[in-house]
């Protein structure tokens, strides 16, 4: 298949995208949201029918108070999370909410996603990565030629890192342009991308494993190329369906989930790319490198 024929080009594209994403994160940085920094919590209740959440979010976001999280409370109330505010900003928000609103409470809150949780998340990712490596190595133990089964696992983890770094780089650029901040939805998007990516990569690897067992093809390169031909249409069709649904959420969904949908769209696109255009060529490169040794 043409992917194996031009494998160097596709791998270089991935390397370039990863490097650009790292540059984006270093140059633009990530703006940490209320969930990570803490801020102020305002709870209000309307004496009559409360306004629509989208209208309230638009009104508050037009003020110079940064990211605002609005959540319904009870039948007529809202909780509003924002960065730490002074007395003037506090009064301005109450004024913007309307005359028929009653303030229930106004307090300072700590970060709901603390350093301890971030540390545990990183440890969990490392443990999950090791689990994936061991599981793939065990599952592929009967097809350890021409490359060892361990290398399937390490390549799967490499593609996972690729699929995380690029969306994070895209998010850093969006953060710089539109001022979006890292929140819990960002973390959820990253975890979702991990699940989708490893699933697609294992499907490709599994087809390669089956074709190695059958032994219909003369060389490993031919086996990988034919395996890609067999799963190419399925992977593209499945990913395209999900991406179309996510794009609908980006353009027509609520503002609060737009960034989440954009992150998933980028993750789904590059996850599909890595499963087909990166993971499989890396297997061939691993075989060539192993042969030279």
C-alpha cells in the first residue's frame, strides 16, 4: 500500500506536527481555569422565571472577568464560578443579572482540580501505559517475528503521546487567540482521546497479527500494507462519522462545550491518522532496525 511505500513522509509529518505542538505550548502556554486555580462562587435566585443559561453566559462573558462557569441550581437559581473578584466586579455582576435576582451567597473557593489530582492522573497514565504495553506484548506473543511483541506495545504508547500532544498544541493556540482556559472538560477530552486512539491502533495491529498467522504474504512490509488496505475504509468511515457529529456540536452546540468538541475533533482526526499513517510504518521501521542489529 502507498502508506508503506511513502512511510518516511508520513512519519516526518507526524514528527513535524508534534514539534509544532510543543512549540505552541511553550510559546503560548496554557491558561489554567477556575477548576485549577480557584476563584469566587456566587449563588443567586430569581423571584420569577430565571433567564436562559446561554443568555446569562453571554452577558457575563462580555464582562472583563475571564472564564465564567454557570450552572443551574434548584428551580430558579444559578451558581456562577469566576476568578477572584473585588467588590466592584461583584456588584457589576449582580447588576447584570437583573433586578429580580437575590444573592444567596458569595464565597471564595479553592481549586477543584488540585496538584494532588494532577499528580495522580499522571501516575495513572504511566500505569495504564505500562498495562497497555504488557497486554499487547502478551496478546502478540505468538507473532513475535519479525519484530518482538513488546515493540507493538511501545509503538502504541508512542502513538498515544502523539495523539495527546497535537490536540494540546491546538488548544494552546486557541487559548492564545480566544482566551479559552483549561478546565475539567479539557481533562475529560484528553482521557476520551486516549481511549479512542488506543482502540483504533489495536484494531490495525490485530489485523496485522492475523495476517502474520495466516502467512499469505511474502514480506512483513507486504503484510502490513495489505492489512492497512483491509482496515483503511473501516477506520476512515468510523472516524468520519464521529468527526461529523463533533463538528455539528462545534458549530451548533452550546458555547460551554465548543472547546471540548474541538479538542475531541482534533484528537479523533489525529488519532485516526496515527493509527494508519504512523503506527504501521513504525512497525516496518522497527523491523528494519531490528534486522540491522
